[in-house]
C-alpha cells in the first residue's frame, strides 16, 4: 500500500502456511494502482485470476490458495485456472 506501481517485469509472491480462501484474500484499500492477482494452490496450480482494482474491497479466491502472485495488470491474460506455475526457490546465504 502506498508504494509505486510494480515494474512490468516484476511481481510479488506471498506464501501462506496452508491453503485457504480467506487466508489468501487480499484488499486494495490504500492502493494507488490496479493489480493482476493470481492465486495458486499447494501444487502451484492456478485456482483463480482476478483484476484487483485500487481502492476496492476484499478479493477472495474461488478456491483455497497457498500462494498469491501480484503482478502488473498487463499480465492478467497470461494465466488461466489450471495452469501450473513454477519458480526457482531462493537460496539463503
């Protein structure tokens, strides 16, 4: 909240301890820009994709999610439910 829009080649990944609908919900109060939001289950399959509009209320995924990926709006069409998303795990030094 209150930050500058995400660059087109960046996103934010939120990881939750367990899959949940309400536990992975987001709100857009205080946001100055819209987001493409992708919810993933524990197997990293897309369970919902939504355009989250700034200053709107809570967005709850249609199915339980463990991961939430927030991206610039231009990425909205890149994901559909059922897609598998992969990423490299960060290593701690």
